[in-house]
């Protein structure tokens, strides 16, 4: 036990004397969560748009007023000619142009139909889509208000209600994802680098020749990162509660347990990577390409799994992060208990056991 | 086994697939001896040494190190030997003192013992000025002297040195060998691999490995007579060229 404490002390010296690992450990989580929370967002706010109004009548004015009154859009420019549309997009001044046809009001009364063209700048497809949807719903809203006066025999009124994230805040979606990435990064990449560093420097050989047992070496290397990962998870949760006002609906205790499970599975992966790589650089490349990319692309963090091609959907099942994100969203947003996420928990446990088994096997072969 | 033999290997063999990295070597090392273990790169020196220090299991044969069997008592061997390799130069981001107490700790020395050892070591090597500096900032020669002393910290019966003087200047090498002599004089057995043939002359006995076999084993003087040359370099060349 005394040997073990000495070993861990040494690991902490390594970590605290290396500015690079200090930054990855403590700077990264905070920077990432703030970046994802504030800067990278799917919401739109005060988007600049332009109007080309060929009819300039009462109806179009009302619609324009309604749009400019919403917090989502601000009208930057009133255009006069069709040719201005292209020009204003090229300058990049506005994200969308509304083009009302001539005699809008008249057509509406005469034909019960009038057209307004919504032109969006789709160099950024997500934003274009969102803008178009928002404008659509403002128009529909207006239409419904107008129709109140008119008697129709029957009418279908859609009443959408978004549950678990009614304001559609992107930070609710990013927090589970960022937490997953950070835990993966700290646990898997940092451990694999720290183990391969000993191999690269030749100190691993010295440790193996000493009476300290190989599994003690590994546990000693891993232990500080369990501790630091837990601190990171706590920091992320606190940031999301206090800065982004994200409520944690479910049990914090369950959240902690599940996080520890994921941390252990990531650590096991880190050990596995370290048994496969001889240098710190290889370990870093394998961690980044083999872990970070799948975590970002295939875990459902940014891109919904259900809209992926079947082959990728199948592939996403082998990524531990996918299951952890489902668990996190369940606990944080839906407030569910273990009875709803036991399946994901079991899968994650199974993977963890597999990774630990594989790394023990690999480690033994390497010793031989 | 005679009591004075601290290493005894008999027909020790290591196979990697069909390749015989070490092909039935037999030799013994006496207590307090400086034993030079020579061979060209790839001759099987490192593999042989790994079997003796208990991190590689032999395919066949027998070996006994510090009174323990390499097959069944590797853990006991580890407690009784010290090891230093060329690559190893302590932890650069730990201070001299922290390195000493870390390695003292993993060899199970008590706190009081570590403190006493640290003091002695720092005085012997004249490191008072730098004992709280990070090892990374010290010259290579110093690091090697410190790591040799660290390998001796737990007073092992045998010290294995794997090319300990690689990359240092002749004066430091000379000083390093003085430390080796002193340790041997105090009763520690030294098992050393080297590429420097002048260092081979310093050894009590020398073995030369070629293609996994020990082709020659004797005192440097007798080897030179046997091959009718003036220095160990020529002995080595004659053997290595076959």
C-alpha cells in the first residue's frame, strides 16, 4: 500500500508539472463547455433579413411588422429590384430575403391565395433550414389569426409541444455530448499517453524489473485519472446548472454512478491503446482518430443516429459514447431512473468488462 | 550449486517462434565479480539479460539468480537485483530527491531508510546544490551516476547494467567505472553489457555472444592470449566475424 501511495504521488507530480496535460485536464472542459454553450448554437437570434415587397399593401405590411417584432429576425434592408437579391446575398449581409408578389392583398381576397417567396442563404444549410421554418410558422400564425373571423366547418389546429427541452436550447443537447467527449479524452487519451510515456522513456522496464507488480503499475497510472475525471464531470455539471441554467431532472447519485462506469470503460480503452502503441505520438493518434472522431460523429452527439445510413447505425452500436449519451440525456433531461436505462447500462458494463479483459490479455502478451 | 555463484545458467534457451534468440547458454557469475556480457547488436544479449532479471520466461534450460529460480521465483529475484539501462535516466520531471524517494519506495524501503540513503547519496555524489532541481536539467553524466546509485539503493546482491555508459564522455565513463569498482568491492556482483571494448578490459571476466551462443568466456587476459591479439577489440572482431 505504501508503495502504491508513492506511485500515485509520482503520477501527480507528472501531471502537475506538465502544462500541456494541465491544460487538457482543466482548461479544455471549461473552454469546450463554454464554447458549445455560447458560441456554437443551433438557435437563431436576430438574424438579418431583407424584404422585397412588390405590392406594399396592408397585408404585407402587417406580415413584415410581425416578423420584425419577433426576436428571431431583424430587417436589415428593403430591396427594390429582383436583381438586388443576388447582390445582397453575395455581400453576405443577410441570411434570407422575403419576396412578396405584386398585388398580394388583392390576390388573397380574389383567389384566396397569395405567394411569398422565402429565399435563404444555404451555404449554411442548418441555419437556412431553421430560418425557413421560423418564417413559415410566423406566416401560419398570421393566417390563423386572420381566419378566426371566418367561419369554417372544421379546422385542424396543430398544437406542437416540445417536451424535455421546451425552449429548444442547444446547450441541453451539448452538455451530455461535451461531458462524454471530455471524459473520454481525459480518461482514455491521457492514460494511454501517460503509460506509453513510461514505455518510450524506458522507465516502464525499470518498473517491471522492480518488485512492484504490473497490475499495480497500471492501477497506479490509472488512479489519478479516475480522480481527475470525476472532478471534471462535477465541474461540467456545475457549469451547466449555474451558467446555462440547465436543470438536472434525475438523480445526481445515479448520474455519478453512470459517469464512473463510463470513466472506467474509457480508462480500460486507454490501457488497451497503450498496449498497442510504442510511442506517445501513436497513442495520441489512435486516441484521436479511433476514439474522438467516432465519439463526435457516430455517438448521436451532433448528428442524429436515426438519420444515418443503416451501416453507420449498426456501427454506432459499438461506440460506448453512444450509450453513455443516451443515459446522460435520460437522467439529465428526462429525469428517468435506472428502470429506463438499465439496458444501456448493461451494454456499457459489458463493454467495460470486455476492454479490461482485452487489455489484461494484451498486457500479458507484451510482458512475455 | 556452489555458494559463491550468484548467477548460474544452464543450457538457457529462448525461442521466438522458430528463431532461437538465445541458444543454450551456460555460464556462472561469482559473488562480487564484474562480469562483462558482450555481443554484437542482435546477438541475444538483451534477451538473455531479460530472462535473468525475471521479465522474460525462458523456453527451456535452467537458471538461478541470487539463489532463486527464474521460472518460479521471478518475484524474489526482482527484490534482490538492481537494474539500470542506457535508456533509463530517471524521471526528468521529478527532482533528484523525489526520484530517490520514489525508487526507494517501490523497493519497499522505510521512510527513515530512504531519508538516510538520500542524504548519503547526495553527499557521495556531491549533489547538495542540485538535490531539489528537476533531473531533466542535469547533464547526462550526472543522471547516469545518480541512476546507478539509485539502482543500488536497496542494496541488491546483483546489479544488471545494460550499456550504462552509452553517450557519455570518456572522463565520466572513467568515473562511472570507479563507482562500479567500489560497488564490486563492497560485495555487489556486477553484470554489465557494453559496446566499449576498453570497458571490457575492466571486467574480471568477459563472455562474448554470437548468434545466440556464448562463443568465448574467460578473463580478458586469457581471451587475448587465446586469440593471439593485443586488445579486446580484436578478440571481439575475430569472433563476431566468425
